[in-house]
């Protein structure tokens, strides 16, 4: 089951199926999640999240 509570803490919000798959994939391949909606992914332990809304390519 991919949906549900974080194993380490019940105080963290639950992730939906799609976000769980994205987060798990990023953790397995050791790459960041690149998104402008960091609200869900910011709570995943060990996951590097790059916010495209604040990143610049200068």
C-alpha cells in the first residue's frame, strides 16, 4: 500500500498515491523532486526537493 501515514511519525501528513510514487522514485534513484508545489514533498524524510518557483537559471 503506498497511501497512508508516514511510518516514522503519525504527526506528518499522509501522501496521496501519485505523490508517494514520485517521492519513492526520487529516493530510489537518488534524485531531487523538482516542483513548484513543495507542500507535500517537504515532509518526506531524506527527500531533496527543488522549488521551481524560487529557483533561477542565472
